[in-house]
C-alpha cells in the first residue's frame, strides 16, 4: 500500500485546466438497466479540479482486463492514471477503517477495491 501511495504522490500534478468532476463515481452511485449504464447519481461531491478522482471506479468496479480497456478508451496519461489509483487507494483505506465494525458490506467492498489496487493477494479478509 505504501508503494502504491508513494507512486501516486510522485505522479506529475494535473496541469490542465480545472474540469468538472463528479467526485464520487462509485458502484453505489451508478444505475444500470439491462446491463447498460443509464445514470450517475449523488452529485454532492461535484467540484472543479483534477479528473483523476473520477477514475476511482476503475478499481472499484472493473476487473483488470476491463480496466485496461477503460484506460485505453479514456486515453489518460500515466500520471493521471497513477493519481486515480491513489484516489482509489485512499477511499478504500478510509472506508475500511470507517466501516470495519459497523457495516460488513461496505467493509467488504473496500477490501475488494484494495485487492484491485494492490493485487489479488495483497488484502485478505480477516478470518474468524
């Protein structure tokens, strides 16, 4: 986790113009119908800033092959991708700490995101 975080922190900062970002593109804020994305809800975190924060969904919702396709279609540079990965890591760590004892579903979702960011063997659910 430290290595992934250091990589994200070391990525070149966003130097493009500020862009509108949703700020919480998470699985629970996506609505699908017949297997297709039809809506993105909960715009409470909407802001102007670095588009990397909206890449969190790549690690929260997509498997590795799908992430590669997603990244290719977006044509984001390495620095933006690494900052997005850092956002995903930070939200997963924060959610796991917050929900560990109060919301097993959300804690498991955070673990899945951590596995996605760090690799399948990096985070194992507690036993017992």
